[in-house]
C-alpha cells in the first residue's frame, strides 16, 4: 500500500515529507496559524497591556494582570471551576464508559442506532436544550411534578439556580464527548483478550481493571480532555441554570471582555486557562503505569 503523503529518504535513513506533502498540509497549517496560533498570540500580547480610564488598551508592558489573577477571590473562582469540571468529568466517565462499552459490543446494525441516539442532542441548539432543563428543574417543572406524583416528595424542591442544576447541565452537555472517544477504543478491543483473561482465572473486576481499562485508555484520555477543558470554561450553563449565582472562570472572562471592558485582564485569565488546558492534556497523555511496566 502506497503512503498517503510521499516522502524522500535522508542520509540517516529517515524519511522527510516531499513538496507534494507540504502542499497537501498547507490548508490545515494555514487554518491553525490564522485561527489558533495568531489569536492566542494576540491574547498573550494583550495580557501584558493595561487599560485606561475609559477602557482603551494601553500598550505598556506589565505583569500586573497576572498578579491580579492570584487574588484570593479569583483563585476561589478558579478552584470552583476546576472542582465543577472535575466532578462533571468523573460523572461523565462513570456514566459514559459502561454506555460506550455496551454500544461497542453490539452488532453493527444496533450499534449504528445506539450511536444515533447519542448524537441526536447535537441536532438541537445548545441554548434550546439548556432552556429545556430550566423547564424541567424549575419549582413547578416536570421533575418536581414527577416526584410529587410518585409521592417521593411532599413539596417542590428548588433544583434550579443551584450548584446541582449546574452539574446536571454540564453533564448533559458533555456526556456525548465522553462516550464517543471511549466507544472508538472499545470497538477495537479484541473480545478474545477478555475471554482469555477470564479463562486464566481473572474475575470480572480484574478483567476490567487489568485488560479493558489499559486497552481503552486512549479513548478515556481523549474523553477526559474533551470534557474537562470546556467544562472549566463553560459560562452559558452557569448563567442559565445557576442564575449567575455560581460564577466560574468562564463567566469572569466573559464579564471582563463584555461588561468591565478590561480586555488585558480578561486576556490574562484566558492565557491562564490555556495553560491549564495544556497541563491537563499533558497529564492525561502521560504513559500509564501499566504501559511503562509492560515488556517490550
């Protein structure tokens, strides 16, 4: 089979891309340059600027914005954001892994239908889906009506505008992003390996922890990144379901750009958020202990 991107050998035996390969890569590289690298560079440059009394950017180098990030109030908001994102990721992993594993073990026809059910929420606007949760969680909404009819509660419970509502909204929004990458890894998992481990005397829990988890780790790692990072910066869910009473770092960044008109400080918060993303990505991409100890 011929390689997709032709390359030429170098003196050391390695192969380097040809001109044709770089031409094929040019659109992607241009997209990354103009829509990822350049905006991030502008954000980093603004973070070292100041603003005047009417909100205009003053291009004078200063690290005061980063010093302000260390204010205890903002650190508490950042810690709350990480806690909410961590809780959302953990819940999505607990719910998403069994669902993804179950879908991956079905026959091809049923597998396609189940994946369709996972993808259906993306067919509707994110704001419409979030407003639907407002109708479900409000005092006289569907959830309280169901619990009262089932005689599980005697009076309506205030679900809306609470941390619980925020977690529910975040889990609902990001659960498919956990299921899909884990499914991609679980689908490739050889059933014979699971059966062989069971035949050798391993119990279900040991088969799961020593065989299934290591072999599906790439999907787990991808799901963790795809859920944790956007959940940290999400502000729409906290505004609509939390009633702006549970501010997260995404809400603070939005307010700095749109209301306080303090773009340099908002840019500094954005850079810190980007660094947290890079650290979380590096953390989940580290070689797990079971792979480091595996024989070559």
